[in-house]
């Protein structure tokens, strides 16, 4: 059952992520520059478990954070720790999360 107000699609496989617990945020770190934030299934929830890296776009060169770190009280702390991230990229990521209606870590 979809727990979101609007569907949240995985950037890796294109399938709907049904629960915030099933998602991670993948991003790339090039020294002082963080970029290309994607929302993907975590490996245990990925429909692509048989493929190395599951839904991750680039599993060998990316970093990940739990999607739930971008909601509720944890949100501001997580964003402040992403020094070097382009503001417009963070804004796009947060807009997707907000449009889905995810309000708290306990979703």
C-alpha cells in the first residue's frame, strides 16, 4: 500500500516506492561538490535485487542517506551536514519529498 499523498518514483527502476523505509537518497561527492541527488529503493526493497547495486544509479561511486533523514526534526541537521551541495539540487530533492507528503521518520 502506498503511504504517500502522491507517488514517489525510484530514479533507478522507475517503480513506486511504497514506504519511506524502502528509500535512500543517493548522491555523488566530488571533493567540495555534492551533486546529482536521486531517490532510489534501498537494496532490501529493490525490485532489482539480482542486479549488482540494486536500484542505485552508480553503486561504486555514490554515497547514500536514509530518505527519512530528510523529514521531520532530522531534516535541517541532515541538510546542514551536506556542505558543498548545490542549493537548487537540495531544493529539488526536498520538493519531491514534500510533494509525496512524507512528514515524519515514523512513516
